[in-house]
C-alpha cells in the first residue's frame, strides 16, 4: 500500500503542481522589491506558475496520471497561489481588501461544501464557471503584479477591469456550486 501511494503521488503532473506551489514564495519575494523590476518578476513568476495549471492537467489526462493526490493538490495550490498573491497586493495598494475577502470567503465556503459532500460520498466537480473564474482571477492578479505602464498599456487599470469580471464570475460560480450542493444533498 505504501509503495502504491508513493508511486502514484510522484507523477509528473503532481510534481508540476508542487512546482507551482514553490513559486508562491518567489512571487511574494519579488513583490517586496519596489518598482518595475520587482513587479515585472512577480508577474513573470506568477504567470509561469498559473500556466503550469494547464500543463499539469493536460499531462494528467493525456497519460492517465490522474491521481487522488492530484485531484486534491491542483485546486488547493491554485487557491494558495492566487489568494496569497492577492493578500500581498493589498498593502501595496494594488487591490481592494474587500474584493480579496469576498474571493477568499467564496473559496473557503466551497471547500467546506465539498468536504460535506465528500463525507456523503458525493464529489462536486469543478464547473466551467469555476474554471473561467480561475482564468480571470489569474489574469487580473498577473496584471496587478505588473502594475506599471508598459508599451502604453496601464496594467493596473487593465488588472482592475479584469478583476471586476473575476469578482462577478467568482460570485456567480459560487452561487452555481451552492445550488448544485443543495440539489444533490438536501432531500426534497
């Protein structure tokens, strides 16, 4: 049993997911340096980390390396990467705290719902809305990390516009999950 768990835990997709987690402190460290260089590097490492989410999922499905650990780690690491980076952007004045609170509260509530559902043997899968939410959040956070104007593009403004879309999608997808939870687990 121990050998089987070890073998299935150390798949390439899971290692890529863990590399995404390792990028979190690098992004935070880069944001500690004021000015364009630190912001550029933070945005670069955040974007690379966010893009590995596509890669690990593709590889897991393509080569049949979907594991229980991967199903657990992948969304958790996404939430950590996005939430921790957003929290770091608050004191830098790049993101309103109330938006971060709503986004993180939604993530915590859905994690709780999934736990309740799992205790009854029900798996609430990620929906398309949830995936769109993650893409919008990632794009907004990358732009807000970049923050400054490059090539005539005000990345802070662009990030805030995308963040509003991400906030709407966050609330909408959260509502969708709550409805699914209610339909599946609440007897009629």
